[in-house]
C-alpha cells in the first residue's frame, strides 16, 4: 500500500511517497520517494517509486566470512588490476575462452591464448570468431582502466567494445524481440524502463549488499533484461567481474564444461521467481575455484569451521538440478 508521509524540517513541511515491502519472511522495509512541499510532483514520484526494487540479502554471514577469507589470502599474492595479465594470465584467458564458448564461439583455449598474445591461429576460424576473442580482451582491459560510475553509459560502451565489428547494432539497445530457450525477455519498448529500474535498484543495493551478492545479481538482472539482440550473457559476466574487481575480489569464471548447470540454475530462477538459487550457485563455483586459498596454513581449520561441510561439488549440484528440472 502506497501512502504519503509528512516530515517537518526547520519549520517547513516536506512530503514523501512511501510503501512497505517484504524483504524476507517476517521482515519488512520501508521505501520512499521525495515528492516536494506540495503534491504537484506526485505522479512523477509514483513512477519513480514503482521503479525501486527491494534489496534482499542472499548470503549468510558465514558465507560472507568465507569469501572475505578467500579475498584476504588472494591479495597476499595478487593485486587486482592490469598486473593480473602477468600473474594470472592463464586465468584471464580461461575466462575469455569460457565466456565465449558458452555462447557458441568455436575457438579453442589454445587458439584463444594465441589470439590474445598476437600469435597465428588455425585458418579454420572466421573473422567474427577471432574478433570475438580480441574484443573480449579489449573489454577486460577497458574495465581494468575504467574509473567512471556504474551506469547506462558503461553498459552501452562495454557492449560496443564486445560487439565492435561483429554486429552493426553494437552498443545500442535492442529494438526487436529475442527469445532465450524457454525464456521470453521483456518486449523492446519495456527495455528502457527495465534498465531504469535496474540502475535505480543498483544505487540502493550497493549500499546494502555484500559485493559478491551485488556482482551476482547484476549478472542475473542484466541477463534477464537482455537489453541487446546479442552478447547479453557475455556483457553480464563482464559486469559481474567488474563489480568484483572494483572491490578487490578475484575473477569469477563460469566454465563452458559446466554450462548445463549454469543454464539449469537460470531456469530454476525463472520458474521460482527467486534469485537466491543463482547466488548460491555462484558462491559454490567461486569457493571451488579458489579453494586452495582457503586451505592455507591455519586457515584450513577456520574454513572447515565456517563451512561446516555445506559447500557442494558441482557434480552433486548438477544431479540435484537435473532431478528437479522436470518440475520447472
């Protein structure tokens, strides 16, 4: 229910449009939008209030502590930034290979490495295939250097770099309808509204969420809005890692060999209209990728105490989702 609140500040009366939203079982949170000193801007305030999405915590305190332990140990060996091209080069190349392979780019890991390093590759690849590898490297370099805000301009610029020379509509919001498997993204005329809502949510979410939660939800929300005709999955994974890098967390790589699990989790999210399964999945992937940083010296016992055996192998998650997939 939406209602008007009055506040007196310095003897003057100010009006706010407010509503209560449920953020978890038994917990509610008030969100509000400033109207003014009279009701002349009420209609605009109603529209802006409608765009505000409730922000929900999805990680447990224990999971956050594990991620912080991982981060602390990682930063003892690596500095987040362009220097990772020296210290974690294969990992970045692996990200480029996997994020492209998930979308059907046929370039192998070895040839991805050759293209990134400026070496010759097999002649069987087309110009587009090679461009998609080069462009992804350019995207990563751009993000390492980027100092601006998280906004529509960043999204469009990143897509422009990603799809430069590949698509004529690179860097432009789609005007046509696309379909992703069984998922129907918002209609073209709704995309600008959805993006406005997304960036409004982000401004609030970055104040509340753990950076890992924020990164994962940015990926999920952009992937579901699907603002472009092509390249949405890759741009959403880039933005996810941009949030992680900005907060000094290591890169999160979703492997092509495990893409069926990735798709099944997205399918579960769409069916249940709940975001938590996706964050839970990303958390398991992250911990698995960097488990060696959690098992160093005295940290192994701390990790065991924090996790309490609750991390699950990817194979187990895959089997569980396969068993449930006929229900959604």
